[in-house]
């Protein structure tokens, strides 16, 4: 859908235009714009920044807290109470609603502000030619027609048509998903080439990894390629999480039931007992106030907020509270490969020389690891290679270091490469063999070089040495095999067998390795190296297989996901064979076939939905493909997470039930689209987050099961009193007090319970399953009846002892609260027994909550101003002994009911 805020702008194919034509289209020259013209253009095109969605103002966020049917019913009840002259009741109801809304407002505000500082997508500074001089300006001040200068390490500040490019390569993984840096040049390319093949363009927010360039700014801000993806994000519908859906459904059903019961009760009270209509209306209001769990939304919010804090300690930053719960429902994780499942660090894994084959130990850029010789049968020697006796291997690795522009440095204990990761792998391999890069390059100084060009598929360097000059060539193995006449072996130089080498290349490629070949030849005394110097006489030194290694933690994380019934799915821009090989190493379940982006495009939505459960690897995928995959999975009933770090992941992150972005290597667009950010970029962290999400949902479920009986007992007590024509044992105001103190003390305690041992051995929870199943519904009814009996019993007993209605109601309220405190201990385990020291006293939060609620009840019972507001009187020691004994009886009866369930489960097994 077109965004109406973006003005219509003519689209030009800058990548296929000549340099002169592009300059003419922008009405500029290679010497850049004047300052005056730049000011005119920034008024026309706007600043060079991405358009950001407007956040909710604080007052809108506050009002949204009231958008709940249970809260709305209470507000209506408050208005009605005020109109009937019950000002204190109305004020109390409004006060409780305000407290609940404020808690939700504060917690949601913290979540929205957690990562508001990560929106800086574009390079903050840019080097430009203005008024014929080089100068540095804020990147936001760039306009179409500017001439920019970029070099290695810079972030491209806008979409640029290259005018000059000197050995220029950019890392476009964040935009296209391509894990290997892309070579750029200034010549026009075909009009219909894909985005990843537009080598005459450099795109905003991509990183320069090699060389320098001068370019013409052709698009800025929201018109750039990254800006288009940003607009795609803005148009993606956001769906509700399972818990919110269930709470909405439960709230509507509960509201209808409570309102119906209140109306019928009031009507029957008027007709059967000739009670005044106004009194019966207030009784109905009291029933509604008593039965509605108005504290429930706040408790769910706080429970989710506690999950946020717990996950932050485990490096998972939650941006939206409901995502904590949704993680417990995740059934599929769509994950980008580069930098998420893999380390985004090329590593040499295999070397194949003329008559020898070696395995290379170690992963990443740390130069630690040995070489092991492989026999023809594939058997590996147990002893590592002695480099002093492996001259052909040493020569091969030296050549790889010399025909190379990358350097390896150690900073703060970490090894980093400066340059192309592929070349970095060759440097690291050399260092593992004891070859010091700086020393070798000094020993064989470079005279000249031919940079890698896609037309020739190789790089060549000319070096001086004691035995004369030597040319080293590194490049695509199929191209070098065609150029070589011979092969280096331990016995000397032999003729090349091209079929044999093609088979070797295929074998390494089928393992998911990127294969490079290295060759050399002696050279005459020349000063400038040209392509014709490479014609004939090349000797193949060998081939090397490079792997972007899987994260070690990701392998274990994939295994844990599968044990938990969660299906990891890889989506990558890499080739299918490479993706399948990585998937096998990671332990993915379905690695027989990979589906490519072209195949996805040829499928209808229905066809994609039919096959989505059968494929675990998707290759050559674009942002639109990823979005379709997530939608297809959701159409099959799956709850999806999408993990990724690039802008290309953004739309799927937004659509997914939980979008998970990388915090270190991730782009700000990905973070902004996500619900969760991994602070350590560790895929394994998501497994910890899922475990935490399951624990949070369990605790919320226990909390709901605990709170509802309190409301149920109060509502039933008022209903029975009206229907029997007797005095109300609990007034509406007292019912509201009980609801609030139970919600803010006892109700929160279960949110701090630790997770049960089998959390990650369960299947994902069905998001369509009811929040209260038949078992929990029975438990709510059973406990409600027990509390009802306790409340009516205490109320009647005190009246029969000659006590006043105020004293009897004080006893009934304290009986309800103390009985609820006893039930809180039961609720620590839904089925298992708490009849042990650990079961009763093993939870510190539970006992803190019990002490807090009893202090509040002491204030309710004995403070004069509280007695005035709530109409209560002080209880005697005998009353308290009766309340404690009754509460203990309730506790034991519930434990007996749990024992019955355990016996029933044992018989079924």
C-alpha cells in the first residue's frame, strides 16, 4: 500500500545510467554543489533521515489503560453510585481504577522507552565536495546531487551512483543478506539486474570494507533502498499476542456473566422480597464490584514486567511487555543465517594440494589451531602436521598471505580483521601455521597488483624475491583451473588433471565451503602487472575451503529448541548448498532440500502454506519472501519468532509474533521492528528467553487461578444474601478493599515463583487453548465455595454471638483475606503437594506478601478512620483464632483435593 505521506517522485534506474547521464539528471558536476544550491535542495527533498512512526503521547498511553471492558464496567458502576448519592463508594471505585491504570501506564512506558535511543540509522557525518572543496557535514544535510567521498570503514550515508571506485567493496549483508563483501565499480550495469548485483551503486547504511570511492548522491532518506524497507515495515499489520487475545475473550465472557447475574439478582430481590429498587441496584453494583477481578490486568502487567527484568539479566532486552508471554507459545523460529546462526567470520576448514589433503582446526579469527593430514581413504592422522616438513603446504599458505590486502590485529584480547573476511581467513590460516604476515610481506614485497574483478574472477599480485619476481593469483577455482598448466606436488611440478580438480572442488562445495584456488608462476623483470602476464605457465598450488562457522552456542540452542518442540528454520540470502550444509552442522531436522527465493515467488500463498512445515532451509530469500514465510506459518496456526540483525529482516520481525533482533551487529531498523533484542547477539539467549516466557505464563496462570476464587466468593456471598433476603455479609466498598489488597500483595507473590523443572521438555502451548481449562475452572469453583462457606459461617457465627453487623462484616472480610492467604500457599503448585517445610515456607515472596496483607488487615480492622470509611469494628482474640483455624481447614481441604487429582493421574498412567 502506498504511503500517502511520501510525495510522488520520478523513479530513475541510476545503476544503468552512465556517469555523465547521472550527473545531468541531478543537474550537478563532478565538482559538487554550491552551498547555496544545497540549501535549496534540502528544502525540496527534506533531510537525509528515515521517517519514523509517531509514538503514542503519554496521555494516549494512559487512556489506553482504561480500554478494558472490566474497567469500563467499574467506571459505569462508579457513575451510577455517585448519581444515587453514594459518594464514598463512587470515589473508592474511581480510586482503585486510577491505581490500576497508573501501574499499567508506568510499566508500559518503561517498555516503550527501553530502546528509544537505537533509531540512528544513517552515518552521522559525511565527507562531501561543496563549493569545489572537500568538507565534512552532518549526514542529514546531504542532498541529491552532492558528491561524497567514502573510504574503508565508512558507512555509506545515502544511495550513491559511483563515479570513481578504487578496489572498492562494501558489506551489504544488512541490506541484501549477502555474507561476502560485494565488489563495486563505476561502469553502468544492466537495467534489470537485482539489487545485490547493482555494482555501480553503493547503498545507504552499508559498510565500506575495502578501498575508496567518489560518488553522486542520487537518493536520500526515505527514498533510499533502506528507506523503502523502512516504509514496508510501517505498512505491516501487528497482531495481538495470545495472552492478550485470551484475556480479551475471558474479559468479555466474564463481563456478560457478571452483569447478567447482577441484574437477575437485583430483579429477584425486588420481586421476591419487596426490597427498594435503589437498594437492589446498589446490591447489583456491589455484586459486580465484588465479582470483577479489577486487579487482574495490573497483575498480568506486573508479572510481564518482572519477566522483562529477569530476561534483561540474561541479555534479552524486551521492548514490549506481552512478548514475554508470547515467547512461551513460540513453535517456529525463523532465523537469519549470517551473523545469527553463524559467526560472520570466514574460517579455513580444508586445504587440498596436488597430492595432499589437510583439515584445519579452529574457528573464527583467533589464530589457534593445527593442521591434520588426511589420507586418500579419508582417514585423519592423529598427529598434527609439522610445518617444517610440509613445504608445499607452507608455500600455499604463504601465497595466500601475500596475495591479500587484509590484516589481523589483536585488541583488548580479541582478534579482529581489517579488510575482507575471506582474505582474513587466509591470513588466519597462515598465522596458525606459524607464518607471520608482516614478516612474509616484508620478505617478499609487493611490486604491483591486479585487484579482483568479477569479469576475470581473480586477484593477482607481483612480488620481488631473492630468486626473482613471482606472480601469485588467487580466485575462483574453475577460472584458475582453466588458466593453469601444472600442479605443485611434493615430488615437483606435474601436469594438471582438470577433471580431478573439478571433482575436488565439487566435494568441498557440497560441504558448504566456499572454495578458492591459489596459483603462481615466475615472472620476468616487470614494473606493472597486466592480465596478459598471466597467460600460460601458471602452476596450481592448491585449493582451500572456507566456512562461515556456526556459533557453537547455536548448535546447542537448536538442540534445546527441538527438545522443547520448537522448530528452527533458516532463512538466508546464501546459496542453497551452503545453507543446507550449515543447517546440517547446526542439527536442523529437515535438511534434504532447500527452497529458493525464485521457487517461493512462483508459489501461490496456498502452495506456500502447504509446504511450509516440510522445509527448514530457505535460500536466496528477500524481505518480501521472509514476510510471506512468516504469514504462511501463521496461517498454519504457528506462533512465529524471527531472529535477525539486518534491515532485510525488518518486515518479518515486525509481522512475527516475537521479532528478535541482534543488539551488537543488528541494524537499528531491525531493533525498532522487534519485540526483543539480544544484547550479546547470542542465538542461545533466545532459548533462555523462551524458558523465561514459559515460566512467566505458568506464574500468570497460577495467579489468575488464585485471584478468581476471592472474587467468586464475594460475588456469591452478596448474591445469596440478596436472594435469601438477609443482610449482606460484605459491603460493596469492603469487597473493593479486599480485591485491591489481595491484588497488590498476595496476587503478586506467585509472579516471583521459580520455573518448574520440565519447562523445556513440554510442547509449545497452544495459543488458542483457553486460559482457564476445565481443571482450573473446577479449582476456581471449588475454592470459591470453600471461601464462601468460611465467609458466611464467620458472619453468621459472630451475629449469633451477639455481635453487630459491622463486627460480623469485619470478621467476614478478614476470614476472606486470611483464607485467601492460606490458598496462596496451595497455589504454589497446582497439583503437587505443599505439605512439607519447603512447600509451606520455601517461597520468601509468598510469606512477605502474607505479612503485608495482614498488616493492611490490621489497619482495616483497628484504625479509626478505616473503620469509619469501611464500616468495620475491632475483632477479639477469639475471633482471630476462629479465622486462623478456618483458614487452616481450607488449606487442608484443598491439599486433599490435589491428592485426589494425583491419585487419578497415577491411575490413568
